C-alpha cells in the first residue's frame, strides 16, 4: 500500500501494539507475522526514501524499539497533525 499512496513518512503508534489492539505484541517473538508485515511496510517506505517512525505513546514490548526505526519519538496520546509536522521537520 505504501507504494500506492506515496506517503511523506510511515508512523506506527506504540499504543496499537499493546494487548487488544491491531498490532498486539509487535516486537515479541510470538508475533512474528506482524513483525514480517511491519518489515515489509518499512522496506516499501524506504524504497521510496520515506522514514519509518515509532510514535512511542505507550510502553512498547521490549523488542519493539529495536525493529529498525528511523526515529523513535515520544508521545503522550494519539498522533495529531501538529505531531506529524514536528516529526516531518526532523527529516527535512
């Protein structure tokens, strides 16, 4: 999908990776399918020269920060347009 929409960047929210959420347990060995999907999305983004960022708005599993992000940005809640502008500014 990344190559079809040409995003400015790709952001994963740590809050989406906790139990009960769509990317639950991403970064744990038991979620290898999710990790493969994340790595495929990251590869597609990087092929377009787009950064891949972890928005750390929740305590991630121990392995999540080590999945090869271009940046890990601390957050306190849901991602906002202002947050996106700030993140994009880091890569300008």
